[in-house]
C-alpha cells in the first residue's frame, strides 16, 4: 500500500518503507503542507462566500508561523470559521515599507509567513508587491496558494470573449484621466476588465458611452459570489439607463468592456489618417464613388459633409 507526503502542499507518492516513523510511538509523522524552513506563502482567500477557499489554503494557514493580514479583524472572521489559531499581524498599504522588512527578517531567521488580503489573491489591486519583491531579493522562497479572484470570476461569467483580455485594476477617479484610459482602448481587440467604486460607476459608464459609444458591449458584475450577486449585460447605453433608474448602487463592482467591433477598429484607424486617405480606402473597399465615400467619412468623424469636402480639397 502506498501513502502520500507533501511539500509546499503538493502530493508525492511514496512506498510505506520510505515513511519515517516517530521513534516513541512507531506512528507515521503528520503530513504537512508547509515545508520546513522559511517561505512566504501567498494565500488566496474568499472574495465573498467563505466556502470559496481551497483545502490547501486552509492547511497552509494552520501551519505557517504567522499570517500577515491586510485587516486582522476581517481575516479573523475567516480564521474563526475554519478553526485556525495561527498568530496574525497587520500588513497594509500604510505600513508596507516597515512591515515588509520586519517580515523578511523573520523569514531569514527561519519563520514561515502566510500573506492574505481581505479578499482574493494578494497583490491584485491589494497590498503585497513590496513584501513579495523584498522576499525574492533576499532569496526567500515565494509560494503561491491559488484562490478566488474577483476579476477572473466576473470575466468567465460575463459572456464576453475570454481568449484575449486585459485587467487594468481600478479606473482613474478623475474624469479626464479616466476618459484618457477609455480613449486608449477605443480600438482594443480584447476584453477590458476594470474595478470601479460603486459611487463612481454611473459616472464611469457615462464616460464609456461618450468615448466608446452607446452600443459598446459591457457587463457590470456586482457582489460576485455574495448574497446579492448580479450581472448586468448589454449595450453601454442600456446598462447606463438601468443603473440611473436605481436609487444608488452598492457593492463591489467589476466593469467589463467588450472588444471593439470591426467597424470601430476601422474608424479608429481612420482617425489617424487624412480625409483623403479615408476616402480612398472606402472607395477601394466598398466600390463606391468619391461622393458617397466622403459622406461616410464625414459621418464617422462627426463632421459636416462640407467640412470634410474642404479638408479633402486641401489635401489634394
């Protein structure tokens, strides 16, 4: 009969004669998820539903020497739920610099540390990068313990293409900066994923409509995995009106923006071309005369036909 031992939470099959026994009891030693020696474990925690945690994550949190938490009070709820009594210490955006050095020092002295945030994977729009990079620089093993992620959960359930996507964290709070980000993805060929604050989502979606157009496909994923989980799918203009009709929006929000359609990509490319170049392309591709092509270009660029004609004459 074979048995299993574990290293960093991964299984390795061994023969019975290879298992070490405690000399006093002649019983096999307890199998552990945490390998002996210092290491930093990046532990994914639930983003809402407490059942969304892996067996490996629970085991690691029980066996590390200390758990570094974004908010010890928030993490304690999870630890209590699973009967985990490991010591905790705060690690958040306001003490990252000093606490990172302290934790690395502990690991250099032999301690194992589990890093968690309030929800999801450490380092994804949450604290963690400083500690991770410092541990790597000091040759401390960094071990990922995969878990829930809000943007991935929202993406796979959105109905938008997942073959190519980009996650960019939170949209800028300032309108000008936010619109600049949206302008940059106008002709993007992949699904765009952002986090957004509930009190700004209507304003942000209004900018999506103005910059990308009311027909761009969007999805609002709200309170993913929680009691009031909701997905609003549709054209940007329609989803915006749905949100405007509500008495406020609450909860954690993920905003997903569909990739540009072929016509939008063409318009985007033409925006950097002269009127003459755009007209010549339409004449060649659609086999229409110059007058019809000029009318199309004017409409795409939101200018009058006479203005487009004057620009065309200047470029001759």
